[in-house]
């Protein structure tokens, strides 16, 4: 049996559907399933058992002999939340408990880290593990992921195979519930559909023009392809970047959404909100050599291709994957 935490969320529910397309249904899904706005993410998919997040740790201990693989994608992901205790409980300590059971019971584990661990990028975006202790995240969410990565690398008692995946700017189907934390593509589509224009943040950094802030945008389908590959191959344990390997501007993104909707571009620049301005990232780009060295050879979806598929096949009709 495969265990999938965060199964009601954006990436987790997409991966649940992805596994179903591979004929895999012997899955235990884990989350807080009380949020009705997430119901359509997971309720029509195939799985064996549904477990509430609060009961999962003792369940995993009890039924460990039946588990073949654990994907721990569940986390509190709000980068604007400043309450460290929530992240310490739900991201750091919860993940430690899962790791220790997987290590003791010989269960392979993949967990979600984050590109937020790179902070403002002053040390680059290379996933060489010797560099990881030097990284300085910009918020408590990033701190929680960073501290777990550091802790994992220090452990002598490890799962038989493990991988921590530093997700970059993920977009794609099943993020309707995420509100402010949804992808820029999602918000851009909604703005353009409603007002025939888009608002982008001004640059508050010398030398960078408005709209030329860059991100590594990665389509959720590509994430799932990588996770499936790692589950199948189980070659080299460690921490991996998971982006597209290409940085694109917000102007590129905006123009692509307008083109997909067959509308002329109309862009307005607004001040970056004060509560995120000081910690705003102006550039992210994953180095992907380590994953390639592990044997992953598939191409990543271009921003234009991903936006077109997302908008045309999902957002316009509000479909789920």
C-alpha cells in the first residue's frame, strides 16, 4: 500500500489522480478532510482508506508492515503566517515522526521540502547538500522546511530510500481552494477573465524593471512524473530541487495567459504589499543536474505549454484533475 499525506490539497490530490492513471488504487490518503472546499480534489478518486491527519502517526506505526511507500506532501504552506508554533507542530515535528517510523520499519519515504529554504537566493539555488546548513529562509514556513532538511541530513537511522523535494513555484489543476497562496497563473486567469486586465507587483529593487521579477514555474504534472520516477527507481537518497530549471518573468507569464485567452495584453503595476515586500523573492531558478544524474531524463513542460493546458482544460470550465 502507498500512503499519501496532503491528499486533499493541491499537489497531493493531483498526485492521487496521477497514481490512479497508472492503475494504482491501493492507497491510504491522509489529510484534514473537514474542509468542504477541498472535497472535489479527492472525493472522486480511487483509494483504499481515508485517515485523518490527527490519527495518522499511530495508524502508520500500527500498520507499517502493510506499507510499501510513503509520500508525505501534507504541510502548512502559508508563507505569510508568522506563528512558528503551528509550523513547528505540523511541518517539523510531524515530519520527524513519519521519518522515524519509516526508518525503523524500513519504509521508503519522499517528503515535500520547498524552494522557500533558499531565502533571497544570495547563496544560489544549488541542491548540493553540503550547502544546505548555510541557507537562510525568509519566513517561518521556510524555516520549518529548512530545519527538517538539516535534521534529515544528520540522521544515521534513515529509511531505505528517501528524498526531500524542494518544490519551486508549482501551478496547475486542483488549487481552487488556496486563496492568496494559489499560483500567479491562477490569479492572473481570474483577473483577466473578470477585468480583461492584470495587476502585477512593481519592482522595489534597483536594477530590476517592473514585471521582470523571475520565478521558476513548474507544472504540477511534472512534479508527479518526478515523484513517480523516484518511487520506481529508488537510486540515490537525498535532497533534490524540483523546478523546471528555467526562470521566467511575470511579464512572460501574463502575456502567455492573455494569448491563451485570445485577449490583448493589458497590464497594470501595483505596489507590492508591505507585509511581504521585505521578504519578496526577485529571482528563483532550480539547478536540476542532481536529478538528471539520478537518471531522470524527461523534459519539463514549458511555461507557455503549461499555461495553455491549465487554462484551456481546467480553469475555463473549472474542472479538476
